[in-house]
């Protein structure tokens, strides 16, 4: 029997749109049904995202609104980065660690005003612990299950959207956002995404999501815009070496140091949850985050073992076969002494044993020029 919208605790206003595109909608993320696949080929969708633009529904992300006089103080105690460095209209990636310094969630922090923020997170434990941080503070937090997020990703995303908003979209820099209108509907537009391409995320109400989905695809027809599935999203994010919590932190007690997330940690803050543990574990990393090329003609399953000289030395965490790059690639953890580019080892998988070696990441666009053009970078 086919699934229905009522089979899921969170309602996706685009359920009928995804079903019409051929999605079985038999899987969910954070309680919301997601279009893992459409009738179209995810590799063809990837080609379009890389050359034109694809429209993803990433409403499965969880959004939390936080505000109040003490909100900066609370967030700075909860998160590893200093949120007060953000100006209204800016956003940044941060993390939450437990008392042992282990990652329990990654969080995208949007600052909307002096005391107003939004937190976007995926599969981690933010909502399990946030209440304790806000307890007794002059600040509040609330889940927002109404918001839907439509993500248009690709080099022609700007051309497709800019004529349909009064906002000066070309001036919006990466990790910036603004309240505005799109096709006459109130939205927040953010520059970002999970594709390693220039892209824009449209935050809207559930009631407006179907109209905006249709309007974006209609306006995008002259540019070759198509709907893109979550299978496509996984291909492009691995090509871009973008980590996915918790799949790229399989140990269960991975520290930010071990996944190369040092840049999300501000040890100069007076204090934050888990700071002492992070200080103690700095320089004692058990694994290093690397990208690997695998001499295989297919994707190798996540969890495959990495072996050198007969010894297990790591694990493959996220993988894809990139037709765009014509390579089998993976994001992996290896012993820190083996993280050097060119280091060779074997990958032992259900499909067999294959030679592999460490390569520079991102695999696609290694200088991240698509998302961070040189003319937008500060010296």
C-alpha cells in the first residue's frame, strides 16, 4: 500500500508534487517524508545541477526560532562558535558538543536581529538538549514545523530567481539572508545550500510552498531547471566533500577536531558547554577526515573497512560514484598518520577489495570557486 501524508508525524506540503514526479515517498528524515528518488535518473539530475539548476525540497531540516534579551548568552554557552560575531542578515555553521567534547549536532545559525535567531539542524540532538540551556534565561525557543525550505542549486539559480523578487539578489553573499518577497509571497531568501554550487534557499510557509515550488519550476523552464531528488543531493554533497551528521561521524563520540571542524570552535570565548573537554582532546585525535578515490567502477557501501598492511586503519563513511568526475569517491576516517595526500591503502567492501588513496577535497571544484567566487572573497 502506498504511503500517505498522514503516515508521517511532520507534514510535507509538497507531498502531492513529489508523488506526481514519481517518488514513492516511503522514507523520511526527521519525521517528514522526503523524495529520495523521482522517475528521473539522479545522475541526469546531477548533470543539470552542475550545468543549470535543480530544485530540491529540504524541508526535512528542523528549524528552531530563538529570541530574547539573553539569547546571545544562551547560544554562546550552547554552541562552539561565537554567534555575536554575526550581524543581522548573516549566518554561520556551528556545532554542539557534549561534556566529553563529542559532536551531538551541527547547526546553521541565522541571525535575523539583535536578539532574534533561527537554528537549522538535521539529525542530531539539538532539540533534546536545548531546553536545559534556555532554562531560567530571559529567552525562548520554539520549533517551527510550518516552515518549508526550497533550495534552488546551480549556476543558473540566480538568473532564474532574480527577476521575481524585489530584493537585489545578486548582492546577497554566501551565508547571507534577507526577508523579502518571491513571486509575491513573503519569504526569507538565503544564499547557500548543500550542492557545492551557487544556490539559494527559500524559507516559506507550508501554505505557500506548493505555489512557490510550481512558480520556481515554471520560471526556471527557460534555464532548464528541473526538480532534483535526495539521491541527487547526496551525490553532489559528497562530490563537494560536505559532511552529513551523523553519517560522517560514525564513532558516536567524534570530536570536531577529528572531522576538520576547527573553524567552528572559538576557544577564546570565556566558556561554552564542552570547552574543557575540547581543550583536553586537542592534538589527541584518533582519526583524521579525508577524501579518497577508490579504484572501482561503482559506489562502495558506507562502512567499508580501510586496511593497510593487513591492519584496519579506518572506515569509509559517505560514498558515491561520480559520473561527473568519472570516479568512485568517499569521505573517510583514517589514522592521523595516514592523512597525507597520496597515501595508499585497500578498501574492503561487500563488492570486493579495491585499492584506494587519499586525495584533495573537495573532489569537485577544489577551490570552491562556485560557492565562493574570488570577487566576493576578502583579503
